[in-house]
C-alpha cells in the first residue's frame, strides 16, 4: 500500500484533506470520499491526490448521477447496410 494525501478541492481552495493508504491514487480518492470518481475534466469540485513518496499529483472528479448508470452498455441504433434504404431497416 502507498500513502496518499487526498484533498477535496473547490476551485483552487482545499476544503478537506486526509492521509489515505491505498493501492492506487484512484482508489485513494474513492476511499477518502466514499463516492465514485473519474478523471477530472475541469469541474469546480474535484479531488487532488498526491503520492506522498514520489510527489506525483493526480486529479479526479465525482461521477455525476447521469454518468453512474451501471445497467450495462446500451445498443447504438443500427446503420443501414449498403444498398438498404433507411426506411427498410429492421427495428
């Protein structure tokens, strides 16, 4: 296990911090917040994880409710085959 400093961020401000022992920075972020996280894409509320031994910094954000659907992959609509008209597609 590695030691990580996990900081909950609001913009550039630290609003909470914990030291977490975890196998990876991703797991440290999830364990510290008890929420699902994903790679950060410039959200205001995010998680900064620092590897205490190597000094590497990782950024994650919370998974939103609409992104957390775990019901499985959805099937994309089928494209018409070559030579098949769009109104002849099997539904």
